[in-house]
């Protein structure tokens, strides 16, 4: 089956007064109908930039290379008009910042109903909008429809954005931090709504989140981003119970309830030209070669998992349990 979304070797570079910032570096991912994929990683790892690049919402200063295919159609070379049309119908993006993403002078009701593409009457559209808000635990959905964004709290605006995102029944939904700043109850409702959308409408959904609990409870598969690269990907439960990349293990250990042990060191600078592994300086398992040789994304045997770490390169000496060349370098 042709994937809904297929991204290959996506690289996004910003040229800033301070220098070149490689925000996304050779990222690939595949998303099928009805599937929910989560993108996790620390702040600044390139999750939002990757998400924004899909519907073509990056600023003009961004240099983008690679391929982004939606239903087989290349989006990176698509005309602006056609892309805008897709954004209004087939592809929905729920932005990260609720404070600046709603139209301040338009009532909430209109902002949600404008996203509904089905040939419903105005009344039906408003009923649908109210129902969505109710599903998201908004206390007085009908009142909310008549209000303006400034009358709502941050958490309410967040839910309105989620409602706008799902209202048009897009084939592809990209939600950037849809649960940020929400309390546990509301967070679970947003998670529930996104899951129902995937199940009932068959939408393919990319959820960007730094909340690992949301990622684990919502997503079928996960991509872990570090310094612009996807360093590990695989089915959610496997990834959480048997993380392979030292960074993924560190992320999981930093979860409340899993020890809350932070990963030491600071994130790799996106401005540095690097030679080897970007996680090198924070890695407790690093070996000599990691300093000068960038690891590829290695596929694990018999599993739908990939890891960007020499420790999992199966083409190397397996018998010793650890790759031969690495042992030799480490001893040197
Ligand atoms: N418009 C921009 N111009 C320059 N740098 C940017 C721009 N947008 C994002 N970046 C940089 O790209 C990197 C990744 O950012 P982002 O994707 O927002 O991270 P995340 O969503 O994982 O927290 C950051 O270093 C950020 O400063
Ligand atoms: Mg972000």
C-alpha cells in the first residue's frame, strides 16, 4: 500500500546572522493511513521544523532538500497555490503556539466551522464544532463558539486549535505539541480525540511531543530526534521497553517515574560542522570511531526498528557481542 506520507532525507538549513543552522539533517519517515507516529526529543531537536516543512509552512529563508511525498505527490516542488489548497483540505497542521495561532478578531465558532469542508448547513457545522469542543472537555461549548480568542485561557485555546485541526477530516494531521500545558485530564481527552480521529476517519497522524507519556499512550510508532537527526525509530512499546540508542535510553530514564535522571551535558550545537556522532559528547557508551565516523541508521534484524549507533550495526563482528572494530578502537 502506498504510504500517506513518505519523507526521505529531509534536510532543512537556516542561514542566520550568526551562521548556518542545520535544524533537520537527513530525516526519513513513512506514515500510513490510520497510523499515528510520534516524534519525540528535547527542545530544539528539530521536531517543529520537520513538522512545518510538510505543509510548506517554513519561512522563505529555510533551505529545504530531500523529498516529501503525500499520496505519492511531491510537496517540495508543488506550486504555492496547490499547496495552500491541500492545507485547507487534505493536510491539517495544529501549531505549537496557541497564543499566536488563532485569528484574534474572529469568533471561535467561525474559526472551527471554516475548517469543515463537508457540505453541511451552517447549523450542522456549528453543532459539529460544539460536539468537538465537548469531546475536548470544554465546559460550555456553545458559549465558546461565540467567544473571541482573548476570552479563553491558554489551555482552552490549545483545545480550539485541536478542534480546528480535526474538524475538516484531513487525510494527514500534523499536531505540534497538542497537549502542552494541559492538565492530566484534558491531556487524556486530547489524546482520546486524536486516537478516535485516526480510527474513525483513517487519517494519518504525526504527533510532535516532548511528553513521553503522551507519545507512549497515543502513538503506534515513534521517531526519536536528536540535533536534527532521527536517531531511532520503531514500534512504540518496543522502543520504550527496549530502547537501543543511548539517547533514547537516556530520555526514558529522565521520565518522572523512571528515575527522572537527566541526560548529562548539553545538546549538540546545530551550527557546528561535525564529523562523527552528534551524541558523542553525552554518550556513556562512546567508542573511538564515533568521534570521526557518522553512524548510519542501521536496521535491526527481524524488527521494524532502526538505530543510528554503531553498537547496532549488524554487519560488524557479531560473535563477540560488540562490534570488533569498535572494541579494537576502544582498547587503543
Ligand atoms: N526560522 C528559523 N530561523 C532560524 N533558526 C530556526 C528557525 N526555526 C527554528 N530554528 C532553529 O531550528 C532548531 C530546531 O527548532 P525546532 O524545530 O523548533 O525544535 P523543537 O520543535 O524540537 O523544539 C532550533 O535550533 C531553532 O532555533
Ligand atoms: Mg517545537
